């Protein structure tokens, strides 16, 4: 709600938000400034870096806790080639 007008999907609430956008220039300018800052902070590059960092954390958790995710005996004895063909 810091960079946009969020309202319930009801006509009167939407109309009130539009009225506020038009009539409250100080709030409008503050939300525009915040929206532009949020856009700069969330570029495609930044978002991709965050996504890969999340994947790295998940993988590190997996490596530290492998026994929670893999049945070692079953994995060693599983014939992947036979199951594919």
C-alpha cells in the first residue's frame, strides 16, 4: 500500500481510490516515488539474483540434510536405465 492504491474489488472503494489519486497530490507523488524505487530495486537482474540465491540456499539445506530427502539404499539399488526404457 506504500506504492499503489489497494482496494477491495467494489465500485465504491475503487471510486474512492480514484478520487484520492486525483485529489491528494502529496500522497500521489509519494506513492509514485515509492513505486519507482521499488521498480529500481526489483529489476530483472536483481530478481534473478535473488531467485538463484534462494536456489543456492535450498541446495545447501539439501546437502546438509541429505538423509531427510534421500533413502540411500533405495537410491543405490534403483535401476534408472531400466525404469526409463
